[in-house]
């Protein structure tokens, strides 16, 4: 086939344009320092790069979760520490009240302080994280603690928010208020810290003139609350022969049932009971010292019994529940402080695991970043060699074209 000058020039210019485009592309890659991003340039590298970037995004999400969990756990820990400080102050007040005679004005001051401490605990329990989500509401997201008619209630749930920090690991990022403040294990069963404060308040105010333990010599009259609200009452009766736990029956069985219950343990205690034929009152008698303590009931009145010695001055002694004994209150306060310390330890253990996972995730992310860099970063030496070759090719082609186009028909028939 014969090629004319016009077609030759057209084909040559097209070739020059392609070389110019190749040179420009290599120069652009050198300026950016990256390989050609098109999948058509290297399908295998493009597939590896896609998988690497997907892994990179997944690790970034895990790291974001871990950072958020670490911040939330840190805030939870500091809030639990503040709660512990409040409970230590409450226990110090209980200790002072137990070891010293407290005047009515001092009791009023203590009551005001205790109410302030309770308000502080409610405020701490309603703390929120940086996103505005309550720290101690569980999964509900509602304001967890509220006070109504002098009683603090928990309106959250017992769930725990968990976050994904790796493909196979989810970790809790907080603590429910139920576990933190409402279920403290004590010698008297589980109780809330607010119930403990209420007990201390009662012992300093409405029950200030009552005792948790009462004793007498010889004989005494025992009066128990009666009426529809009365329930069975447990009491530890200690007499000359020893001690025994006696369950006193509900109101509808008193006083005869009470006499029978006490006399059923006379061999163990040395204490007997009779009914005064004139007044119908219960009379306790023993050949020595008798002590009533540890009164407990599931409900009923605040004052569970009145004991009036029939010898000596005969001043009546009003008995409150054994759980309101100074020693029992102090014991529960100590249990609350220990409980909060345990909760802090549990939160700290999770925070430490979050830190370990963050370290692993950062290591993995660095590896993936390096792999992606290896796929995207340009081999500068190879690109420079390629650019030099293209430029040499361009110059040679231009010189050849120039030499050919300068010849005429006379040069060939010469």
C-alpha cells in the first residue's frame, strides 16, 4: 500500500500525541508520587488495594469505638471515685454520731448535710458522657435517678452498652446505676446507698430517741404495735441461759401468740412470758439480765417494740429495727464503699482491655497502611527510567520525521 505525505504526517502526529500523553502521565505520577489509580493499569494491584482500603476503614471504625469507650470508661471511673468520696463522708458522719452524744441542733445539721450528700449522689448518678448519653442508665438512655416523696428511685435498666472493638470482641463501655448504687451486698441483704443514707437520717431524726438494743433485770413489760399493718417480727432474745432467735407472730395473733413463741424458747434463753390478767400486757421475766436486740421485719411501723422495765426507774425503751443499729449502719456504709471500689476495679479492667485492643488495632492499622502505601506509592526510579525512555523515543521520532520530510523527489532520483 502506498502512503502519501498527508497520511504519513497524520499518522506521525498521532504517534507524537500518544508519546506526549505518556510523558505527561508519567510526569504527573512523579509529581504526585502515586501509581496509576485506574484498575485497567494493573487489575491485580487494584484488587489488593480495594481489599486493603476496606480493611483500613474497618480498623478505623474499631479504633473510633475504642476511643469513645475509653473516654466513657474514664468518665465512669472518675464519677465512681466521686461517689466513693461522698460515701466516705457519710460514713464519717455516721461514725461521729455513733461515738458521741448528739444534741438536737447537731442532729439537724447532720440531717441537712446528709440530704446534701444524697443530692450529690443523685447528681453524680445522672452524669452524662460527651455525647449526652447517661453514664448509669443501662440501655434505656433515660435519666436514671429521681427523687419522689423522699425516696430515690432508679428508672434505668440493668443492661450494659457494648461496643465492637475488633471483628470478634465486644466490650461494655459503662456500668448500670442498678449495679453501681442500688444493689450493694450487705450483711442484711442487698440495699441501695440511698436506703443506707435514709436509715442514717432516720436514726438521727425521727428515731433519735430509740434504741436498737434494750435490756432489763428481772421483769419488764413488752408492747408490740398492733393493727392491720403489723407483721411478723424477728428478735434475738438473750437471757441467763443463752440466746435464741424468736419470731413474734403478726398482730392478729397477739398477745397470746407472742407469749407462746417466747415460752417455746425458754429452755434456751431462760426468759418466760405471761399475760398480765388486768391489762393484758406481755410480761417478760428471768432470773438475771435480759436483752432484746436485732429486731427485723419486712414492713410495719418504724418503732417495732417498747420495753418498760418493771424494776428500777421503769423508763420505757422504744426499740427500732436492728438494721438501724449504729454498728449495722457503719457496716453497711463500709460495704457500700467496698462495693464502689469493686465497681471501679471492674471498670478499670475493661478500660485496660480497651487500651490493649487500641494498641493492637494501631499495630494492625500501621501494617495495612504500609501495605496500601506499597500499592499506591510510585517507584520513582522505575518511573524516571520510563520517562527518560519516552523522551528519548520522542526525540528520535521527531528527528526521523524531520529528516524524512526534508527529502524531495529529486533526492531520490538523484
